[in-house]
């Protein structure tokens, strides 16, 4: 089994390395690819030093079984042919192919079978906010069809990459020293603030991030569910949170929903208000599951349920989901 990581020096690329280190996967060879700036850097994997190769159209991916790619949509579009030419399956973390009809958009806990219908040998990883939400929604969908979802996200600085983390930390230090905070990565100062604006605004005044949640949820769940999202950047370093309101075809009890969450793969139930137990970013950072709590009836609709979920967007929202797709392919002997 030969695995390649494209974008090895980035935040998600490094998380790929960490997860592959800790997982029991029979990897005979690991190859790392990156930009000209990253080429030549060396990373240790299972006791061996591996040098980053520069990605180019002359890069030879022959012998690669699976390529885990997180280098941005532009790179994915440009190099997809190079990566898949010799038969490698490209699991892509960017937005480049997510809504293409001939590219499956996969969350293994929700729609695993879709991974095996990939005529272009490309499988797309959904957006981080969509992934954690559909893992939770799938538990409810098994009880009753979901008609509509309202969601407000609370997205951490690291969702904007290493630069986002640096800017938030830099702003806090500058404010403490009485200096004017530097604003570069985000539209406004993020420290001690919230910014209801992630990605560009569309013609309908929703942002691209918000429309991803609408379109991707429907594709992953093979559903006519209507999703209305408000995506907010918050001054948290890592892990995204979401407040979700769901309306189903039949009325569900809180106990039914709680039991469904507790039994669902990839979900950890943390829901004891009397003991002040509920999911928070500090709890989820560096961890694999989607944490769910604050489950209650929606007071505006008899068929409504409200809940709160938190997940590490670099792990389950990106790298871990892609590795799980790879493991799914290997486990069903479709590769390797």
C-alpha cells in the first residue's frame, strides 16, 4: 500500500501525518508532495525520514494507491489528472469537485456506499461545517425524515488556516500592550469580537460558506432537506461549534433523539444540563468525534428539535474524514 499526501506541510497535511501515525494501516510507502517552498523539508513517519517532493505535472504517481490532497481548490483542479493518471484514488479536501455529479461527496458515517461510485477516481471531502452537522443529522434522519434545518455556526480561527491562528494570537497580544491590532486575514478584528461573515457573499446575501452547507448536506444525505445557515467566525483557536434546529416529518421525543445520538457511530453524547455537561471547543480540540448536547424540544414547532454540536474541524472536519474514506476503500478491498 502506497499513500501520498499532497500539501504535506499545511495544517491538514500535518494532521494527515499525525492520524496515519496513530492508525493501524498497513502502509508500505508514504510519499509527500508540496509546493516549491515545501520541497526538501523532511518529516518523520514511523521512524523514517521522508522528504517532501515538489508537485509538478512531471510528478510520477505510478504505484500510488491513495492520494490524500489538501492544497487548495486551484491545485486540486490543476493536478487532478496528474495524480489520478496511473490509477490512484484522489481524496480531495478542497471545494474543487464537491458538487460535480460524477464525484462522490462522502462522510463515512452517513453515505459510505457513495465512495464506490467514483468514475473519475476522485472522492471529495465535504466542508468542515457540513461534515460535523451531517454526522449528527444522520442519527435523526434514521428516526424521521428531516424537512428543514436552521444552523448557526461558531467557527474557530484555525478554520482560516495557520494565518488565522497567528492573527488571533497576535491581536490579543497587541491589545494587551495597548497597540492597534493588526487586521489582515479576517475582515475585522477577531479578538474580543464575532464576525458574521465567512467566505464571499453571494447574490442572495448568503455567504459561500453558508451555501456550501445547503448544497452539500442535500448531496451527502440524498435528501430534499432545506438548510438555512448563518456562519460566524469566533475568537476560539480550534474546533467549530454549531447550534442546530431541526424539523422532522413526525414528532420526536427528546429521549428518542438522545438515544439515537448515543448509538451513532462518530458521535459522543455530552448532555447533562443539571451537571453543566455540554460540548465545548476545549473538549473537542485534538479529538476525533462529533460531540452533541443541549438536546431539547424546539418551542416554536411540535416537530422541532434543537441541539448543539462541536467537533475539531482539522480532524473530523478535514483530515480524519479523508483517512476514514481511505480506510473504507481498503476495508472493502477496492484498493491496494
